[in-house]
């Protein structure tokens, strides 16, 4: 079957259900995916029971309700069909809406899935939030307001990172959102915090690409902005969103000239930004990347339902709680990043590693690893091990890398899944960001095996060039 038929089949099964248990991941893509389906079904009068899990694995399978409800898995499930089979969950009770690598059940149980990886190149850079939006729109064409959440989920899951914009069906969804007045697409600098941070902080915090003489140097960024007349004084704190079109062009030209003068390419300097002008100014909800960060904060600190409430329109108590979690989230990630940099990493062939023990929650380790990597050797993927608070017999491994390393043949998801399975664990994720759970005691051998697999990928990639 093709995507149109599968989306229609999923929409029909959801619409015909008496009740739905909605099992979803806790990151921005998982929370928006949950919210899209939950809101679409609620509008149809179908009761929804939320079940958020950190990862679908043997430890969390018991959280799936043992009742007659339709079990809808969003942003997970495709790679864990063996677990569903092992738990005795009937295919008639399951719909999977996902974008991770599909792994069929070993004994042949066929679970119905709508997975963006199954429909060709136009769908490959589409997260679960994109798939869920297509289903929600099929349930009722009036659900176009949910396109906004789909864009947040796609951006939060880095679907725009490689090319600086959403592509394929994900970009069509952004166009659909813009056509219905739910967002505005703007070409701008590839920086974070364009709605909430002072411009000099957005520039100095930019690490992909690194801006010579500016990245990591807020004072130099202020000098540049004052010199070009964009700042009236060093105490100015305007955001990118507050610039006029001519000022934005002037800034882009100045930064581009500085990069070229230092022998750097401007390939990644610009990106398509997705603004929500129906949200309050200078809030994290004003653009897709900051909105996604707030949802990630809710999920990583075990409050995904708060994020879902914000997605459903709460701008009162739940939104204030989400803001508090965002501030705490950023503070803890900064601490984690500093700890990794101050402690130092061990070089293990093509990767760099560190074991942080129980110093920080496992839910933020991957994000901290990505931030730390920008200040380490970006040619070597980073692998961070940590303890899992509620699973004392296991360790969590989180890996991050850059697009330039992927182009050399590296696939973190494949390496972690393969290595974890060999030691009785399990893994998942993407080629650029992945995670795994492994039994305690095998960590040295596990790291050695991951290093071997990454090196083999590099060797194969080099041979193919």
C-alpha cells in the first residue's frame, strides 16, 4: 500500500474506535504527535488515555493498558514490534504512527504502521508529528490548525537541520500551515533564540556554523552590531525578530562577509525560520525551535502532560509551569555541558566518551552531549554513559554527531542498536542522534564495540568515495 491508502486506513481505524490509549515518546516530536492525535480524536468525541514513556522497552511495556482500547503508538513502536508481539498485544488493537526504522516482529505478527521511512525520499525527513498531522487532516480536513504543532515536532526532531529548512512532505505541511494563517516562513540567520534572546547572544551562541570572531564572544558580537548600526549602544538588547527587513539583510551580509574573509563557507549560515505571530512576542512559543525546546524541557523533566496542555492552548497555569521547567532545563544542561568539558573525554578510536554516573538525569544527557560536542572535536561522535534512576541495573548511552560526519558514512542509530543488542540491551534513534540501554558491567566492552562499528562505517564510507 502507498502513503495515501495507509493514512486513510489509519484515520478510519482511529475514527471507528470507542476509546484510544495513546502511547507516545516524551520529546518535542512525541508530545506534538500525541497532541495532534489527541486533539483530533477529542473533537470527534473519542476518549483518549495518555501514556507517555521515555522509550518503549521491556521496562515500559507494562504501562500499556491491558484493555479493549485501540493502542495508538506515536513517535515510537516501529522499532519495537517484537516487544508488542512478546507482550501478546493483538495487531487488531494497534496502530503505529512513527518515523523510526521499522523492525518487524520476529515471529511474523504484522502490526499496521504508517511510517515516513516507507514511502520514498519525499517522506524521509518527516517526523512522527508530520505523519500524525496527515492522519488528523484525513480524520477531518478542518484540523489544519494542528499543522502548527506538526512543524514544531519536525523542527524539534532536527528534520530541518541538514538543509536549513524542512523538505518534502514536512515542508508541504509548513506551507499548509502558512496558507491557513498559522505560521510565517522567514529566511534568516541559522541561530537559536531569534524571538527571545538579545541578538548578540544569538550570534555568540551560534555553533553550527561557527562564526569566526563572534561565536563564544558576546562582547565581539556587540561590537559588530554597534559598528553596523544595528545596535544603538552596547546596552541594546533587540532580538532578531525586532529587526526591519533592511536591518536583517544588512546583518546577514555583514556576518557572511566576516565568514568568507576567514575562509569559511556560508552554506549553513542561513536557514528557514518558522514564526507563530499569533503567540505573544518575546516568548518561547513565538517560533518553532524555541517552542520545541520548551516541550523538550517538559518531557525531559517528567512532565510531558504539561507540554501537551500548552500544545492544546493553555497559556495560564500550565504555561507558567512549562516556562519554569524551561529555565531549569537550560540551567541543568549548561551545568552538564560544563561538567563534560571540565572533566574531559576519553578518545576511543573514532569516538570520544565519558561516563557521568548519576550526576545528571538520563533524560537530559543526550542534549548536553550535543552541546558539549560543539566545543570538542566535532569530527568524532560523542558517547555519554550515565546511570538510570529507576533502573539501577542499566546504563543509558547517548550519542551525538554532526552532518559532516554522517556524510562520511556514520550512522549512530545502527551502531548503537547493533552493539546494544549484542550485550542484551536495546537502542534506537536516528543516524545523527541515538540512544541505548545496556546492562551494567559491560560498558567497557560496549564502548569498544561501538568504536569498532563506527570505524567500520567510516572505512566503508571512505571506500565508497
